[in-house]
C-alpha cells in the first residue's frame, strides 16, 4: 500500500500539470481504488469518462467499482456503454456482474 500511496502523490502532481490527460485520470482512479478511497476513485473515473465516454478500460474499472460498492444498476450502465466495443473489458465486466448478481 505504501508504494501505491507514493505513486498517488506523483499522479496528483501529474494531474495538476495536465488535468485533461486521460491516462493520468485513469491511474488516479485505479490508485485511489487500491488504497481504499472509493469516492476519489469514482470522481477521477467519471472525470475521465467526460473526456472519453467510450473508453473501455475506464468503463470496466468504474463498473467493477460499482459492483464492489453494491451499485449494480450503475455497473450495468457501464456494461451497456461497453456493449458495442467488441473488447475484453466488456467480457470481464459481464462476468463480474454474472458472478455477483
């Protein structure tokens, strides 16, 4: 966890320098989720989706976050956003939803 907390500091600096960088937003969302700050994770994933609403990785990760926080309808919305991507992220999120609900 200490490594992720250290990485988080660098991502926050990168965010201040390039706030619309989809990769930085994705890493912030992922890292906040790993360290247990689901609220901040969700904020950064949502911010990234404003820039790139069809991004498969971010839709999948946000969908997983919603499953983990028992917000299944929101997770299904992320799955719906992925349905036309013909991508692995769709299958991953679909399997997670099927296993949990």
